C-alpha cells in the first residue's frame, strides 16, 4: 500500500507530499491498540494490514474479530496489549475513558516501557491531553494527542485527517502510523494543540450538518427534486465533505451511526468550554450545540450526527420519524 500523504509541520510551512517506500515499510512495529469501536477497529485493522503486529483490547468484549481476521491479535487486558509494545494507540470516547485506560495499576503508563510512543486518537479536552503528557513524561513515555476527523468511512478507507499536538520529534516518529490511517497529517503545536484544533473541527462540522439538514427540509417542502438540488449544490461553493459524505443519510433517512450524536454532544461541550476560557463568543456554534443537546435529550444520541435532520423536521411540522 503506497500512498501520497499531506504532512504539514507546526510552523505552518508548506504541505509536503510524502510517500513511504517499501524499504521504509519493512521497519514494522508492535502496537498495543486500546479501543476497538466504530473508529478504532478499522484503524487497528489498517495498521495490521500494513504489516505491524497489532494487539487490540476493548473494554467491551467481542470487538476484536475484524482485527484478528486482518492478522492482529486480541489482548486479554490493557497490560497484555501494552507490554513490550513500541507504540500504544488509544481510541476511546472521552476524557474519563482516556484517564481510565492510562492511569492506575492496570493502566497504560504502569505497563509501558520507557521510550514507548503513546498516540491518543481520542477526542478529549486539551487540558486532559496536557496532563496526560506530563504524567507520561515522568515515566519516560512520549505522548501525542492526535484526534482525527473523517468518521467511520474515513477510518475504513484510511483517509482520516489527523491533527497532532506534542513534540516535533515524536510527531516525526509517528509518521508511519499516521500515514497508514490518514491522508492529511498536521503538527499543530505543543501538547493539547491537536485537541484544540479538533474542537474547532467539531464546531464547523456541527454547524455544517445543521445547515445541510435545514436545506434538505427546505428543498423537500418546496417541491424541488432533492437529488438534483444536492448534486448542483455539491458542485458549487455550498459543496462540502459533509454534503458529500452525508448526502445518502439525509436522502434515505439512514442514521446508522458513523459518528454518534452523543459523541458530538460531548465534543460541543469541549468546544464551548474551551471558547469560554479563550474569551471567544460562539453565537452560531452555541445554537448548534443546543440543537445537538436537544436531539440527545430526545433519545437520538445513538444515531449518526446527520440525525440532526430529525430535529429540523420536527420544527417544520413533520414527525421526525426514523
């Protein structure tokens, strides 16, 4: 698997087309992968298919089948996954889960050897990432906060965007792993910077999904052919990854989760808290956050975030049915 990748350094210097050749790919690593959910499982699978030895662990059993089928291994515990690993990767829902798997006698930091590279792909608060990096440094473990964007489809296809915080030399060491699961990899700055950029990403995505949902209901109630309308909108300035990736969800009312509303609700809490700390008002973002919170309170938290369409339908006099 040879792909060109976009890599940008923390100083904002121009994007670099980068491709790992066959010689570079021979330097394979042992990876302990914690969190085999909607995003984590396909990411672990792609790493195993690239030739790395991947030992996966998930809090809920029964999630390792895809990894094992790809040549990976199911670990019996966090310690089993981490012990002897060159790299530890986490992909869990939120800050409490990162803290649960990282700390304590059964956690990652207790069992990772000095020099281990710890890549956290979870979307958590910037402060949690800063605190984790400090605790890991005391044990000689190198940490990168590296949240991703692209949803389940991006994880399956290995085309995620990855925003990274941490030391530049650790970012360089992690490039082969980032290259396997993503296409756009950006070093955003020190610890916590990746999470701050991810918060901004979730703000943009939430507002974009809500805007597309409103446009879909507007078009349908106006009697316009939806497919024709979305095709032409996608080719103009209104086009976006959200419109491309979620078009079928909106059209078919298929809200099978690629990224759950309850997780976006959590992320919007991170956005609003971080913006308050920075002294930045988010007038549109605050409304989007409230609409997501309303959807979760209504019982739609397990749906894909394109399920915001149901709220627009309800406000427009429809049933908002699944």
